[in-house]
């Protein structure tokens, strides 16, 4: 644009400024009536957060505030943006019978540039544009009235209605009273007591969750392991919880309201009892409660990990498992050739005190590591566990064996009578490892059946299953054969 064009634009825009300034300013929007108090994190004296593993948390926030005598409003700020307003409970701990809640509002219309502008429909603002003049940048301002803001703003500048107006910035005389810098609970209170109160607010909030993560480090000889249990807390609630008492509830909560009442009671009991580090565990109702033995801070949009417990020298057993399929073993692609099955690898341990554990284990992922020949630690697999009480057994699948091969073949199928058959199978196991192993072979058998012949010891593990323990020498081969009579 030429200098002459810029000057012409400035003259037109300046004329609009003069015309707009001759218009009387609109009256400001009315603000909230009556005395109001505001409480922020600066007033907080106590904070407790109980997190469920179902994307739910109970927050208990205790603050010291001033409440005017008579009827007034109290703005309770710095709460979780995901609060469920229907679950909010407020009371004065100083004089519970003298402060009553008449009305409660949850304000979540937060301060944003677009929302501020929309609140100024029918009012005047100052539009700022930057102009280039002779190699320098200068600021031009004009007072404009926002007539409407639907798809885009519509302005009145002087005697003209303007659309598509570019502005580098917009200045507002004040913030709209209905917008808040952060989520806020507003109570209308009636106070017949003193002015200074210690108050408690509790509520349920979403987007707070936790899960358990476990690290199992197995010795090179596969006979013992160390276990470290970690709690991973995720906070996307829209607020930080600073210097809070952290408690975790493990279990499948179906009736949240009943569970919340019990959690609140347990929270207060736990506060009076010093918890040993790192986490103390207790049972309540049908759940387990874990309490961190120190205060912690959980920032918004943060993933935090804290130690739950540690077990050392835990006995483990390595299992090689082959499980047959629920159909007859024909190889349709290559008739007569054996079918290969995966040999799955498990680590088995018991969650008891004798094994160095004995703590109720919340559901989570167990990641298994093992020492290599150089003393380093390598990842070997992971598995997910359900909630596991103490004294229960854990079987962790870590993968499939590389050096152990299983081939199966159906050797015979003979009809003995109209509904009686005899079936014979052969399972070949080859171990290319330098150490001997034992493979657990689980075979499904249908109908009413009877074992006629077998090459190895077997156990009837259920109505339709047989289990064989087949030892295989180092770099050796073992062949399991068995014949069953089945009646349908």
C-alpha cells in the first residue's frame, strides 16, 4: 500500500473515532448485589484426596474464611473443574449450627477472550490497530459498540455499521461479572455466628484416576525375584492438589454414594493415625484403602508415581505351558503333517508374607525383567492382573518360548459304536535350550471320556480336560502319546 493510501485510511479511521467518541458510553452491566467473600488456595489449611480406580475422586477441602453476619455470598475458588455439583457438601467446622447454606451455584463459564467479547454485546469497547507510517509503527484506537456476535462481530462505529473489522487487540473497561478466572462454587450463606470460620467442602470429581504398576525383577536362575509396586496417579481435573493427604481405593465400586460415605469416615480415621511409609493398607467394606504416609502435591495434567510396597526374595516358578485347541487336530493345509503349537512361558508366585509380599494387590500391569549374563536387567514381558487378595497365586504370562517346539498330531480316530469313539494323539516336544525343562500339556477332551493309554503321568483337571507333566532334557526330545475313549 502506498503512503497516500495509508494516510487516507488513517483519515477515515480517525473520523470514525471522532464520531464514535461523540456517542454516550453504555452503562456497565450490574454486578452481584450484597456482601461477598472470596476464598482461594491461600485460605486452605487442610486437603485430602481419595482417588478410586474408576476415574473418580473424593476431595475434602478445609479452609479458614470470613463469612459476614446475616446473608452473604461466599465464592469458593480453586476447585476441580470436573466437580459434580450434586455431590458438594459444605459445613462450618467452627459453628456447624450457625451457618446455613441457602443456595449453591457452580460457575464454570471461564474467562476466555471470545467469551469476554460476547458478554459485551450492546456495550462499547476500544479497538486497537497498529499502523505503519513512514517506517514507524503507531497505535490507532477507536471506540466501537458491539451490536451482535453470532458467526462474527457486527460493530457500530460512528454512524456506520461495520463487519469484517480487523483488530490487533480489544480493550475492555472491566471484566464481566458472570465470567470467572477459574471454576468456582458460590454459596449463599446465612450466618448467625462469628465472622471467622473454619469450613469444610467435599465433592466428587472426574478425571482423577489411578492404577497400580508392578516391576518384577527375576534372578538369572529363575528361582526368586524382587517386586516393586507403584501407584500411578493421573490428574486432568483442571486444578492442582497441593500438600494433600492422598488415599487410594481399590475395588469395583458399584454404588458410589454408599462408598463415598464410608470413604469420608475412613479419611478422618486415617488422619488421626500416623501411616508408615510408603503406603499403609486397610480394609473397609468390600474394598481396600491405601494411604500415603506423607503429604504430596498432584499438579494438573500431571502423572505422578509413588511407591506402594516392595518385596524381596520372592520365590518364583517358571512354567512352560501348551494348551490344546477345542477342536480335532486336522491339518487342512498339509494333511498328515503335525500342527505346531506355541509354548507359553509363565512366572508363578504366591502373594503371601512367607514369599515377602502378603499385601492385597490392586489390579494393574506387572512388567517382568531379568538379569542377563553381564549383570544387566532386560525386559522379558508383561501381564495384567486383577485385584488379588493376599495368599492368592499369580500366574504371569511373559511370552512364548523361542527354543522349545511343540508339534501335535492326531494318530487315530475309530468309531467303536453309534456314539462311542476312540481317539489317539501324539505331542512332540523338542527342547533346544542348554537346561532341562518340564512342559505342562493341557488337553481338552469332550463328552464322557476315559483314558485308555498314556505315556506320561496325567491328572484330570476338570470334567473336560487332562494335564500331563512332560520332562524334556537339555537339547532333547520327548513324545507324549495318549488314547481316550469318548462317549457322546
